């Protein structure tokens, strides 16, 4: 009897009672949420695609995630506690697709309650293309110049070619890849540097690593120089003899370091002919020998021989 009266009391005006309970719950939840605080985080966006495809245009590297919860809870959350991704892996054809951006709670974030999460933007539209991998040559990007009088004569890259992977439309016609700038300014000796490879776009990757070793050989610069109005000098001529008929024009082309050749004068170069075997007057044809500073190489000169008249000294007087 008493049990029946109990059920009657519960079911009497039950719609009003349900509404009252619902209102109370909502009021409680509203009061709870009103006391929650907000925190904003910039979280890296992960793009997921099938193994054969890759993004073919720029996309936001980070998204904004709003945390709403108790301050003592959300203030302890780290970036690593949130994973944000857009999944294009179900799209197996090239084209433009729009997918939602999803948030995954990890670490301490998974145990916080109450908690609200919101991400901005909520969707992302992206062009997807096929992925291509191939081997390409590496070329150094050289900037600046060695010190005056020096030059880069040779260089070696290790490795000289690399594996590159990226969007097919970018990779398929690519034959070589450049390094980041290698500065030669003021260098006077051999040097070795490690330098990164320059990506054609943000979607390109280097599976074997994105750095190479550059070894440069720097030496004094070698130049050619033509010296004119050179003296032709008779060597070891007997004191009672005199020479006539010596050509007035003489020149030579020499090779040497730029620094050295810029410092020498015409007087440092001469052509000579040996008269030590001449004992009496007459006509003689003698070979001409160049005389130049040490370290200078003679490429050619003129005359290479002279025809001279040798007379006794008294006759000329």
C-alpha cells in the first residue's frame, strides 16, 4: 500500500518534474562552464596522405586550438599533449579535397574533465598529387670571391648526387639540386664546410639527409702577361769586341701568380744571347735565352735568335 503511494507521488505531474530536473542539470552545467577558463595554443598540423600521394600546395603549418577547462588543469597542458591532423589518405586520385581537422587528446589532456576543445580552422582544402622519387646531381651555389690574387681552382662534393622525393610535377624534370650559399669571400686556402641542400618547395624531402660536404681548393691565381720593350743583352763578350745589329724590339709572354706579376717591372725581364765563344769579328747567329724572376714561366718570346755583327772595338771608334 505504501509502495503504491510512493510511485503515485513520483509519477504525479511527471512532465513538470522531468523539466525541473533537466533545468537543474542544465543550470548546474551552465554554472560549471561559466567558471571555466580559456587557453589558446598553436599546434603543428599533421597532413596524412596515402603512400603514393603528397600535398601539392602550401598549407598552414599550425592551427589554433582553444582549451576550455579549470585553470589549474589547462595551464599544465603542453603542445605535445595535443595532436592535430587532417586525413587525406582515403583519397587515392589526384585532385583537390576538403577534410575536417581532427584533434586527439594525449598525455595529461586525456584525463582532464570538464574540458572543451575547439580548433580553428575546422576544415582544410588541399590539392593532392602523386609522389615521385629520383636521384639528382648536387651543384654548389658559390657566392663572393676569394682574396685578391686567389681563386677556387677545384672542388668536391660528398655526396655528389642525392635521392630526392616530392610532388611529381616538381621532381620529374629536375636534373640537379643546389646547395645553400657557400661563401668564398676572402679565402686564401683550402677549406671544408657542411652545407644544406636547397628545397625546390616545402613538400620536397631528402630521404638520405639534406646536407653535403663541400671541399674547396683555393690557390694563387695564375695569369698570362705580355712584357714589351725588353732589353736584348749580350753576355760575356770579349772586351775588345763590339756588337751591332741587335734588334730593337723584343717581348715575351709569361705565366705566373697574379700577385707576383703585379709587383714586378719590365726591368725584371730580359732576353740574352751568349757571346762567350766569339773570339774574332764576323757575322754570327746566336740563340736568345729569356731571363725572368723565379717562379715565372715563359710561354713564348721574340726574337728567339739574333744575327749580329761583331767588330773590333777600335774600328767602331
